[in-house]
C-alpha cells in the first residue's frame, strides 16, 4: 500500500486542537461535517479543546462548586448514553473488560479551563491490529454492577468511594454503646450495613444496594428503576451476553426507563 504523503485528517485536527465528529454505522466509519455557514461559504469549525478530564477528576474537582456540576438534564442524558453504550458494545473491543466503562474511563472535553459539555462525553481506547474482544460471561455480573454504581455516581455527583467512606464513618459513630433499660450495654445497629473494607464484587454489590436504599428518594423514579434492574441482574440467575432474553430484558428494564427520563427534557 502506498504511504499517504499528506497528514491524515485526524492528525491535522489534533495539531490544531480541534475535534472531528464521526458516525459509526454497521462496519462503516464516516466523518460528520459541521454545518455550513452560507454567509461566508465556509463550514463552522468545531470547538477548540485544550484537553480532556475523566469523570473521576470532574466529580472530585467540582464537589464544592455547584455552578460547575452537571445539570439534572446533563446527568439524565449522560446516564442514558453510558448505559446504552455499555449494553450495545458489551461484546466489542470497546467493552473488552468488566471495568471498561467506569468513571475512570468516561471523559469530557475541556475548553478554556472548563469541563466541556458542548461535545458528547467519550471513552478512549487503543485497539491493536488483530486484537479480539476478551470479555467473558463471568464478567457480566461485574459489568452490570459497575453500570449500577456509575448511574448512582452520575446522579449524586459523588464517587462510590466517597460515599462508602462517609457511610463507614457514620457506621462507626452509630456503633457507640448505649446503656439500655436492663443496664447491659448493647451496640446500636444500622438496618443497611456497608461492608468495610470493600474488597470484593459481593461487598461492592451490597454497598451499592445500600446506597440506593438510603438515597432513592433523591433520584428520579426512572433512574431508580434502571439502577434496581442492574443490581437485580447481579442477584438473579446467571445470564449470557448473547442470550436474546437478556438483551430484551436489559433494553426494557434499563434503557427504556432512562429514555423515559430524557423525555422530560
């Protein structure tokens, strides 16, 4: 194959700090050109960007800045984007591991020091020639658990680690011995314990379920439903990714409720 003498479109865009919009349809990747400005006969350039920031860093950096946080509308659409992407790309290289779609992989474009909401949030992955998807059915539980946690993190604008740390402190405070009427000291109990330390998928599942039970009244009804269904798959019978019944249920129980939430905007 003859080597291209001109820099590629993507290389030129990166050198200028610009963004290229692409659409993937079946096995075809097409460039989406910006709208044409008829007044000057040129196409409007896409926004210049200065870099990218992960959702992890965004949640941390904006925890005390209400103006910088995602709006309810942005959280609603981000939740749908993430959930639909995970379920559609579950058997591709874009979702080749159970932790492929978490707050550490979801990124936002940055423009002028502000987290960009002009462009759709994205994930980045280096794909090598001849590489094949490696996700297995036993990763399914963890993938759905990670999705449930991510949906909670998006709406609460708080990381799972931050919430579990706060819950652990609360549990310690609630464990103070109180003398009952019998005179025999007994520890106070909490109805929804949070495992500490959280070291396994089982612990994370219990913690995520507890987070949902304690805070569901602060979430939109359809958002709660989607998280519940993600966790329900974790507790239920084993499924396979290619199972048609699972595909139907995941669309009806996870994607559809999030789509209903978006209709409000």
